[in-house]
C-alpha cells in the first residue's frame, strides 16, 4: 500500500511512519520544510506526484493550538486547518484516480465545553472558537467524498507520549513534585495512548466500512483530578500544587479553554467497527509510557 502523509514531522506523524514502514507500506511525506515533497498549505494544492498511485492519504498538518490566542494566532490556527485542507482536497480532486481514503485530523474541541455530558460522534458541536474551527476543518475534508473518496475525520483527544504533546510538557513539573489539578479538576479529559492513536489511523485506512467522524480517544475518559492523581502515582510523586482557573486564564489567555473545557468523549464509532484498544485505562497507559526508573519510555 502507498500512503501519503502531511504533517509527518510531528510526534504522531513520526510514529505513524515507523508503523507503516514496519508493516511494509510505502510512505510519502509532504512537509513545508523537508520530506519527499515540499508544500505550502496556504498557497496551492500539493503537486500531483505526491498522490499518484496512493491508496490512502493521512492529513495531520495544522498549526499548534498551544499558543496564546492573539488575533494573528487565531487566524493561523484556523487557516492552517481550513485553507490547508481545502488545498489538499483540491489536489486530490485534480487526480485522474484519487486515493480510496482520506483520514483527516480533527479534534474533540469540536464538542466544546460540555460538563458531564457523555459525547459521541452523533453529538452536536459546541460553541466557540475551537468548535467553529473543527466544524470548518471537517467540512473541507468531507468535500472529498463528492468525488468518491472515503473520508474519516479523526476527532482526537489528548495524545499521550513523553516525546510530545501535553504529557511531555507535564512531566518536568510533576517529576519535581510541583504538579496538581487544573482549575476545579472536575473537567473531563479525553485521552489516547500514542500507540492506539497510530493503530486507530491504520484501522481507519484498512476498514472500508468506516467513514465520517471517528473519536480517537480511550473508552475511559477521566476527570482532570483523576488524571493528575494517576500521573503522580506513576511517577511516585505528590500532586499538591493546583493551578487555579483564574491563574491559568491570566497566564494563557483564551487558550486556557483547552485545559479547562470538559469533554467526556467516547469512541463509539471505533468500538462498533471492532477496534480493540491496546491501552484502554489511564493507569495501564501511563505505566506503559513511564515504566523506566527515570519516568521515560525505554
């Protein structure tokens, strides 16, 4: 199988490339700076050789939301997803033979701040900046279905691995015993082990019956308070220094929404399609990721 990947230089993309190559697939990487093909997602569609003969495309690129949301940053976050996906889909449309499937990134930010409400792929979108961006992002990806491409939009939760994402940022303060809950700690966190993130992408590529929104999260979301306790326990450290909501909002501005919003999301589409999670519980996931004495993977 030939798989073309955008955003292959991130920690999810790198892990996905290793897994694809390990199972014998041919991987083509599209990147703004380096890779097999260079592409500026803001300007034009990628060149057709990046896609010719490809069986699947995995679209992971997009500017990080973990930055202070100035007007310029908000525009970059939106455009990198909406314009980038629009240009990508236009590149697919121009092919004589488009790939069978497009697996496109989205996020559980689609649902907004929903308290204790249990959310699945049939739940309505939330309100606010991130839900609006996610809706537009998915709409652009879904446009590929008009010319016969099966589209899977992966609404991804917090991806756990020490090499990147939120967990990598949390490890240092927690190792020094400076960790604690964020805000009230009652907000729900939907998470997924990096291994399951990668395997769920492969499952989405290979399973022809899977289409539409797919929540890429563990079947067992936890509250922030529970997450903090599990992480502290895995690192054999206390977690007694909470970060009040007002302090987070002062330090992070509107971006504090990412850590304070409550999203209790379930992966019903994956489970109904028969996906088996390798790391369904948070304790087992953290034990796998932090099992070495230094609190890092071996």
